[in-house]
C-alpha cells in the first residue's frame, strides 16, 4: 500500500474549484477541496443534508452564513456545520491555494 499526500496531485488549471472525494462510505465522505480565488455565486447557499466538519489545511477563506455572520478561516482552523446550516464561500485567497478537508457525516 502506498500513502497519498493531500498536498500532492494538485491540478494546474484552477479556473474552477476542485472537489475530490478521498474516502466514501454509506455514512461518511471525506473530500479535498482546492480553491484559488473562487467563491460561491452571490445568491447560492450550501444547504446540505449531511453534517460537515471542515478544516483549512492551507490558505485563507471567509465563510458567510445565512444570518450574515462571516467567519475568517486560516491554516489549521476548523468548523463543524450541522446539516442545513446555510453557508457560502464568500472569499478565498486569489494569491495562493486554499486547501480544505471536509468530512460529511450523517
């Protein structure tokens, strides 16, 4: 078995945010997200059926919540978002990669 490094195999073209499943089972899904300047569309909110634990492994981002609260995230910061907690990505650093680790669970 060969280990896989979360900081490797980064696509060169990042015109769009990259979502990659790392692990998937019936109750848990682990995803790597790579951003560089991408944001959610102005009126587009994530309203997920699953709970989401998310951590920024590199870079910086701002998450906005339906109540207009904005949370700044930097390397090492994480949040646990309950199912149906409406949120959106307000900003990611256009000058560097923002690498997220998201764990979705029921």
